[in-house]
């Protein structure tokens, strides 16, 4: 393949992304206002709860089998390398630039998490479908590429909500603790409440009644039968905030897709034109394909806010760009080269290309849906500050509003189990 043809093949995916992004910017300008703040909020909710899980689940079910999953064992390790190395480089960047404390977790998130979702999907599909592509027959390339990308998306979702989210949460907790003064003066309301509680004997009686109820409740808990204890322990376990993030809709979609793909009876029933229930998978696939252009349009709409200015220091932005587009790709080449040398990666050039791409992707696309569903208008405005225009600042705000997450899917599961228990 000549140099010019190789340049054209490499240019097409980037051109596709830029064109769709430009449309998103145009639709978000005030004169057009098709993708205004409210529209983006509703689209983000749709992507978060419906389109992204359908995309990940349908692709995993269709393209991943038990054999291919075992064959691609190095990919989870490779994605973990990108996250760990990126977060270490992000910590060095924060130390050197002395970034604002409220942005440090966001900067680490931008450096750690690459866009393993729609960006990787667009690039691989464009390269496979381009005439004269370097990876052989378009149909075979597309099938193998979708398997690689689907697994990459699922792994990326898991690491984002387990590893990166906790980094952002820890840094935001440190910042909030440092911001608290050592001693707060007693307000008039608190003093009045304290005096009332000391003067009113009924409050003391109610407090004693509350202690008696707690004691009686603990006695009853000791007499709870074994199955009931298991149910209560499970409810307490899934209520933990850190675990709630692991039950994000995209991860649930990935789990369902993997179960369908690797379990032969499920696969025979749902996957393939001859499967009796193939309409379910076809419908999920049709819904999931809408996620790619919609997410890219949202990126363009969010860029409009960033083009008007950001409070992020220029040195921080330059550092993030250098980490994601220069340092990480160079380290990725070294890691993949040694992995191939020691036989850890099989010889498929497309698979090696995807592994290399995982080190060279931009920061993960913003996902405003979780905080936007729960925040007030003022909180949403604070959370939409563009930080290299990516999602980690939404995570930061999501942690700050952690008590509002009673509307999440796992809490609904808790409510259902409680209703069953009462019945």
C-alpha cells in the first residue's frame, strides 16, 4: 500500500468524527438551538440508560464467544495498563503544574481513561470498510473488529466506574475535607435546638423510646431466620455507593451480552437469522447503532461551551494533550511490541492495531446523564465546566450528589426486594 493510500485510509475515520462533531456544534449555537442544554440533558439520559447498554450488549452477544473471549485474554490487561499509566502520568502533571485542587481528580480521570466507546468503534469500522484497507476483506475485518471493539467497550466501562471513578471520588473527598474550617461557630438555630432539647422532657422520653426500639430491633434481628439474613446482607451490600457504580446500565448490558454470547443455549435461541428469538437481538442492535452518531453530536455540542473559554490553566490542557497523544502512544508501542515478542498477543494485525489504539485515544466522552438527572439547574451549570470537554468532571459532581442516587436502577432493585419481603 502506497503512502498516499495509507494516509487516506487513516484520514477517513478522523474526517467522519470531525464532520459529525461540526454538525453538533452547529446545532448547539444559540441561533439554531436544536441541541441546547435541555436537549443535551435528555439525549444524555437516553444514551446512558438505553442506547449505550444496547450497543455494548448486542455487540458482545453477536461477536463474542467463549473461544474468542479466551483468545483475547490480554486485552483486559492492556486496557488496565492504559488506565494505570495514564493516572500515574496525570499525577505527575498535577504535581508539576500545581493544578487547582478542585480539578485534580478530573485531570487524573482525563489522563487515565481513553474513549474506548464510540471513537474506537468509528475508527475500526471506517478502516475496515475503506477500499484497499490494510486488514483484508471488509466483511471479515468488520466481524473481527466488532468483536475486539465490543470487548474493549465493556472492559472500559468496568474500569471507568470501578477504577477512575474512585480516583475522582478520593480526590474530591480530600478537597472537600481541606476546604472545611477546623471549627464552625454555633449558629442561633443550633443553639436554640440544643436549649429546647435540654428543656423539653418529652424529647428525652422520645430519645429513650428510640433506644428501646433499637434494642428490641437488635433482639429481633438475632432471631431472623437464615434465608432472611442472606437477603438483608445482600440489600446492605448493593446499597454501598461504590458498588452502585458497578451496576451502571452499560455494565449491566455488558454482563447480559456476555452471558448470551458465551452460553451456547442462549446463543442458539437469540443469535443468528435462524434463531427463534433473533428479533430481540436485531431490535437491540438497531437501538444500539443510534448511540454512535448521537454521542458524537453531543461531543460537538459540548465543544461549543469549551470554545467560549475555560477556567482550566493552559499548561494543564497542554499536559493532558501531551500525555494522551504523545507519551501514552509511545509507551503503548513498547508494551505491545514486547507482548508480541513473548507470545502474549496472537498474530492478527487488526487485533494488534486495536491494542495500540487503546493507548492513543482521546479522553473518554462526557456522560452528563447521571448528574443531570439528579441536579438542580444551578448544580448542572457548575458540573458543565469544560475540562478538556470530557466526562470526569461529571463524575466529580456525581460523587458530590451521591445522596441523590435513590433513583438509580440498583436502588429500585432494593425497593422491589423490600416489597417482596413485606408481602
